C-alpha cells in the first residue's frame, strides 16, 4: 500500500493521476449546450454526480483549457443558464470520446460526429437522439473553485427523459475509469 500526503508533494501530475484512478468508476455527463450564436456544443464530463433529489440537483465540474481559456461548455452555460446531460450507453461510446477532443467554438460536435438531436421541452440545448436518458437542467449555482479556477456547475433538473428499463437495469451504461479506460456495465448483482 502506497501513501501520498497531498499537502507535502509538489508532484501535481501524481495528484491528478490519483484523482483519476482512485475515484472510479465515474458517471459521465455528456453535456449539450448552445452558444449565444446558436451553435450546439457537446462534450463529456466525468467529474459529475447527483447531489440531492429535493430538489433534483446535479453537479458537473468544468475545468479550463490548457491555455487557461474557458471551455465552450462553461462559456455557454454561463451565457444561457441552461444545459442537458445525456446518458452515455455502449452505442455512443465512440462519439462520446470523440466529442471530448478540441473543437473550435464555431464547429458543432453534433454535425461533425453525425449525431442527431431532439428538441428539449424546457431548455434551448437539444438532447442527443437515441440516448436512454437526458436531463434538462437550468443553472442553480456556479461555484468557482480550485487553483485554475474551474467551474463547479450545479444544475437543477427541470425535465427527466428516460427509458423505463433504466429503472431496473443499468446494463450498457458507460463509466469512466483511470487513463483512457472505460467501463460498460455488464453483470449486476443484488447482494
Ligand atoms: C470521458 C471524459 C470525461 C471528461 N471529464 C471532464 C471533466 O470532468 N471536466 C473537464 O473539465 N473536462 C473533462 N473532459 C474533457 C472535456 O470533455 C474536453 O476538454 C472538451 O474538449 C471540452 O469541450 P468544450 O470546449 O466543447 O466544452 C473529459 C473528457 C472525456 C473524454
């Protein structure tokens, strides 16, 4: 067993590696937003989780780009106050990974990746057609946190779209592991 005292190491790369490899598996928020100019943006975020169900609040942690500029997702969420979290299942694994690469703000990941969208009920950003669940969210609070700093976006779920089978099984849902590894939910047990 290794021990790292975080406050006593200058090795930022190791700390990052530990955060990515020890907090696993992580759910993935595949987030659609719309820019002021109407360009639909799509990107995955795995520092994501539910917070409470009363009211239904979720959190997504959006960091800065390497050059320190905001990611399109953060900029769009700040400008419009809305986003949609799409659930990633096995059939969307590849486009989800591709959508995490750097796209210029004027280029929509949706078109380049040949994805289709469906209009949302209460927010402007569309949901991805064919996903098994999509959460339409409005911004509840954005907390600037950390050294960079990054945006901890707290969203209030206004509308849940879901395939009823998800209430009984998560089979096929994709999770993030360390490095470039992913998990596809297979066997489920009830201990
Ligand atoms: C599976 C996966 C999970 C990711 N999780 C995060 C995350 O939690 N926070 C973050 O800032 N970036 C995360 N990224 C990187 C962003 O998706 C990436 O920076 C993307 O280009 C941002 O796009 P945007 O500029 O369109 O918002 C993740 C990438 C992948 C593939």
